[in-house]
C-alpha cells in the first residue's frame, strides 16, 4: 500500500502521520489489494478552526473517496476511515455474492 499524505496550509506533525498510517493498516482486513492511498489534510482558519480529512483509496478497478470535517484531526480521521470501511465492506460482500 502506497500512502501519500498532503497537508495544505500547515505542516503535519509526525505523530499525526503515524496515526494516519496505523489507521489505514486496519483497512487491509477488508481488502488486501489496496494500491494507493492519498490523504489530504486541510485546516481552515475561521472562528471554529475546522480541520478536514479527505482520503482517496485505489483498489484494482475501483477508487473510493471519503471526506469529513471536524474540530479535531483525530476525530475527522476516524470518521473518514469508518466511511471507507463501509465502502470496502460493500465491495467485499458484492464480490462474495458474485462467486456464489
């Protein structure tokens, strides 16, 4: 799995990058053929200082994407990973149904 992390308008800490990589490893139990993962982190300097996590995930023949905005990168990351888990579960169940 090739992971590329892009942070817009700020420099991401190493601890955040390690958390992203460890959370992405959990997705491999749903699909072992994950090719590329692009993670885009952005930070909006408004009153609430919103943090956005966008993940684009490529598997052979499909591309999945999910995006979440929150006041904390950890919370936004976990919600985005949950969305991708749901998409990968759906793909896995469709492939299992085709083989039966």
